[in-house]
C-alpha cells in the first residue's frame, strides 16, 4: 500500500510537470493567438481562426496522437513522448485561452481605449497598464474552469505512453484486481483541483478592490 | 491670440455626412459652447479635434502646429506621428461618462499620464495631482477608487486627470449628461471656476442656461453645419436663424 502511494506520488509529479509546463507556454502563447484572431488583416485572422477551430473541434486525445506520430510518418524520426505531450497540450490550450482573452479584451468598454488615447498613452502602455489588468479580473472565472480541466486532462498523456498518475493507478488496479487505486487517484485529482480552485478564489478576492 | 483654427472640416460615417464643412477659430482664454440637437455633429467635432476620429477634408491647426491639411486635389494630409502627439497633448478631453480607469486609485488616474507621457517624476506628478484635487474639492479622495465615488466626484476626477497634462484647450463632451441635476451643479461650478481662471475651453452641452452663463461665444450646430454663431446674449436672446429659434424655444 505504502509502495503504491509512493508510486502514485511520483506519477503525480509527472502530471504536475505536464500541468505547469503547459500553463507556462500556453498562457503567453494565447495572447498572440488572441491578437492574431483579432487582426485587421483578414488572412491572418482567418488562418488563426482555422487553427482555433481545429483545436477546439477535434479531441485532445487525437491531437496528442497526431503530434507524437505525425513526425514519424512524415520524417521517419520519433522524439521524446513527454515533449510531444507538452507540445500537444500547449497548442490546444493556447487556443482555448486565446478565446477567453479575446472575450475579455472585447468586453473592455471603448471609452477605456479612448481615454488612454486622449491622454497620449502608447499602444503598449494602454495594453499593459489599462487593458490587461481589467481583462485579468474579468476572465478569472472562465480561466479557473479551463485550468481545472487541464489538471484532469493530464490523464490523457498515457495515450502515448507517458506514466502519469492515472496510468500508474490503472496499472496498479490491473495488478491487484481492485479498482481502489483508481479511486485513490480520483482523490489526488480532487485535492489538486481544490488547490487550483482555492488559488483562483484568492485571486478573485484580491482583485475585488474595484468594480 | 488665436490658438485653434478649423477650416472646412468634413466627416462622414459610411457615406453619411456628419460634419459638412465646419469652420471656426478659438482664442486663448476663450470659452466656446457648442449647442444643438442630438446628431448635429457636436460630439463628432470634438472627437475630430482630439483625434479620436479622422477627418475626411479640412484643416486643423492648434498652437501653430498643423494637425491635418487638405491639398488642392482634396487629399487629406495628417502630420507625422510626433506632431500629432504634440497636438493631441494640446487638448484635454472630458467624456460624458467619465471613462476613469476603474482599477487605478484616484491619485493614479491623475498621475499616470504625467508620469508615463510627460515623464515627470512620481513626486512631481503627485504634487500636481494633490493641488488639482484640492481645487476639485476632493482632497480626501486620493486613495479612493472610482467605483466608490459619486458620478459628480468621478467627473471632477476626470477633469483633474485632463488638467494634469496642462492642456492648452480643455474640451467637454456633454460633461453633465450622465448626472442628476444636483451633481450637474457640482460640475458646472468647477467649469465656471476654470472659466474665471481664463482656461480655454470648448464645451458641448445641453445646459442652455449654463452655456449662456459661461461662454464668450456660442455656436449652434444642426445637421453637420454651423447654423449660427455669436455672443451668448445675442444668440440666446435674439437668434437670427429660424432653426436656432425653433431649437431654443424648447428651452424657454
């Protein structure tokens, strides 16, 4: 039992690495995707729109398989499974984040942009000091949803053979002829998400100093 | 001394003419009110001056800097970016619905532009801001956030924010339209004080008695044109144009 828990803890670290690395790259990448989606240039915006449609319109598990196996079929080379997981998750989540960012940016009243313009702020200053802080406050609930989903989606990494938490629990279940390890894994996910939810609550409270 | 000169300004939205050839000048220290029915182009005119809209024809000069001209072929020529930036800072604009930055304190709302645009030090900017807050009767509100202020207080903060950049001309776009009559009084008092201090101002307003009170000159606009222009006592008491008469009758 102790050994099983240790194994699961170790696998949880893999899940957490997937989780954190995905956020690290997908959060900023989403900004560029959102900007591309809102670009005045119709070629750019329709290309980015197509990318978002594909990412949202096909299963993540399929994207994962594609990202890992496509280079093998095209170039005849294979690469690290863990890297493939990160790449697949980042491009998938960046698309979702981008749409949340876009919704947030477009919900900022036009007057905020106009006031910034009249006061002589540069575009960059307006984006970083006027728009972004207000967007963050507005998108927190939607981002909370997405980030919680990401914690659970890390379980899909086993599809291409990465030994994350759920894979280890499933293997243990098969060995012991018991579903108990899987339920224990469920508790692990629940605890991780309790932390995520709590952090988002805290952030929301912190930004409640204005309406 | 003449500081604003506008000539033959034209502007349309989707082919629909909103300004159909506006010309006027403004002298230093003068208070100019623009009145007229909704949709007559008053706000659009202010928005063209403050570069929130681009013009389609005409010339605008401010304090010797040319913002936009039109050549013989009718091509509109805007000046290079750095000149436009300078011209932009000649104007301050107070919006109908304040447009304060909700995530910034009153102090930061006022100091943000002086610090980041005029590159003043934080201490300098805060000193200017405190003086302005005293003038606006809001000296105890510097740490407050806009959502904790009444509409009248918010509008006074936005006037302070505009004044902090020390503009040559302060423009008001229906500054009291979002306020109840009591709060309207607060704002009108502030604008009156500024008028006494010889601040050059352009005020778009529906407050006729106020316009009559503070203005050196009044422009009546209708359907994208200046219909009548004159001293407040002449324009309000003896309007020459039939359209002006009809409009003013409603306010008797």
